[in-house]
C-alpha cells in the first residue's frame, strides 16, 4: 500500500495507478466531475417521496468510492479471469471459496478473495462476480470462469427504504446478467 489518495481525478489514477487500459476508473474527490459522461445517481430516502441527487456525495474509499464504467468493469473482469492480471497461483487463491449464505438472496453463493461465485443457468461452471452499492446506485457483474464472456450493469435510483423493491431490482439485474453471459451458449 503506497498511501496515495484514491481520490485523484482520472485519467491520472486508475485503480491504484496503471493499468492504463482502463478508460475511466478511479475515485474523484467529492464535487469533482467524473471522467467522461456517466449517469447521475439518485436515492429516495425512507420517509420521503422526492429523489435526492447523491452523485459524488460519498467518498467511500476503495470500498464504495470507486467510480467506473460498465466497459471498464468488463475489461477488468475478463483480464482477471482470463489470467492476464495475476500469476495462476494468486488467481486460484481468489477463486478458493467458502459458503456465503448472507451474501446474495439465492443462498448458493460462495465467496473467495474479492470475488463471489454463483451457479447460473446455461453456464455449467457458474459465473464469478462482484457487485456493489452506493447511495442511489447498484452495480452487478458476471464473468465466465475462463474470462471469455462478461457483462456489467449499473442500476440507478435504488430505493433502500423499500426492501422488497430493492431486492426485486437486485434480482432483476442478476437475471439480466446471467442471460447476457450464459444465454443459450451452454458454457462450461
């Protein structure tokens, strides 16, 4: 750890420095514009009916403060799972999982080092993923074990005050990604 602030604006810093092949990922300081164009995020707080713009409102550090694009998330996941970022032993350590019953709603998820795995219809080897939430947004990803196929989605205007609706939104994003990655391909 080099203690360099995560909040340096793009493109000078991308996920801790190089790689430069990610077009726009990092953590701009609160109030600073993000690289390129991106969607704004809104949230409906419990007890209120209006939407509150929470774009760049939270500096969550490395866990929740990274701003990225779906393109960069896919590029990163394909490179990681395709073996282009880490030596095989380190990737295998990330893929060593334990049951994670509270991590997702299906109860079949397993968690490794920064990656989760779940079974997915049409993908015999399941999919690896990591999602995240912040005030007003949720992101979900899915990538095949070989890194050949991936998908990422950003869900905006989450409603944390309505747990049922929040879970429906999250489950719909997972179904969308599983269909995009696994579809009728029957990957193993």
